[in-house]
C-alpha cells in the first residue's frame, strides 16, 4: 500500500482508508486467482453410478485416460463416465482404488462389496495446452476448429497475465512507498484494471469453450455438468480487481488535485 507523502503534501484520512481497502481487495483477488489456477474444479461432471461404469469397462478407461496419445474425445468420455473434473492444468476422474486388478465375477450369489473410490488426475502437458482442436473431437481429418483452439490457448495464458499485472502493480506500490509519493498509485490502478479485464476474458473464454465442446460431444442423459468452485473463485476475483483499481485511481487523482489546489492557495 502506498505510504504517506512527503512533508508539505497532505493526505486526507479518506484517501488513506481507500488505499488500505484497495490493498486488501488486491490481496484477496490475488489469492482467489492463484487458488483457482491451482485447483481442478473448474467444471464437474456427475454421473449416477461411476463405480459400475468403471467395472463394466475394466481398467481400459484409466489406461486410455492417462495415455499420452489420448485425444479430446477419449478423455472427455472418461470424464462423463467417472465423475470427472477439469481444471486449467489437470483433468481428474473418480475410480475404485482397486480397479486395476478387481473385476466382479459374472455370476455371484453374494452382493458385491462396497468399493472405495479415489480421485486420480493427469496433467495437461504444455503441448496439450497449445494443441489444435478439431471440428469433430477425436477425428484428426475433420479440420481445425479455430474458435475452440484459440479459446483454449487464451484460457491458459490469461490467468498468468492477470497475476503478472497485479504483481507488477504491487511492485509499483512498493516504489511509491520508497518515494513516499501517492502519484504512482494511478499506475497501480490501471494495472489492476487491465488484470480485471484479463480475468473477465478468462471466464468468458472458458464458458464459451465448454459450451462449444458440449455441442460437439453432448452430455449423456444420466450425466450432469456444472461449473465448480474454482471457476467461481475466478468470477469473484474479477470484480475485486475492478474495485481495487477504482479505489487506487480515485485516491491518487483526488489527492493530487486537492494538493495542487492547496498549493495554489498558499502561493496566492
């Protein structure tokens, strides 16, 4: 948070309060943004009987899901069937702990034992993040879907640009503290405003990408999809960044204007 100006400059308590509130909002938005990037609950799929689905297909689902050659259709089908979740960096499915060796008998007089479930994740590689998306997912001969390709790349890059802008704004704030001047807070506010635009763009790109994907691969009847809490954190982070930007700019500009008027009055 910018420090008190040098002697001869005056800062009203309301400006100091605005700057403190802006710093708190900036810190909260940074924490929310970092948490949303690092978690895997941007979108969640819920199916009625994931354990039965995995038992029917055996261990092939997990093997295909973690395969380096798994295309978009392969891992999306696994997400549908196994209570999957998708983040910006990883995709996860819920499978029985012993699914790699357990296979229920074809005929049994006893009910099957309750299966303990575990969540296993696989990370998107950097090449996956920048890979082309196809008009028909899984069909490399169908042509490139430019809309989904660039939406996916933007949703990967924008959160890092947003956090970078806020960190750069914090660095300017520290320089303002060292100079004991309030004027650099305007630049901090502008950077927070740009960060808010990046976060808002990230949210829009992700929603559009999910909608376009589900048009190509519709959800099965027994599967329900919804945005998760990681996505909600990013949605909350954007307005916090805009509010912090408004407070920084208002406090710096208004204080500078009043100080200029006061200086002119003293000269007169």
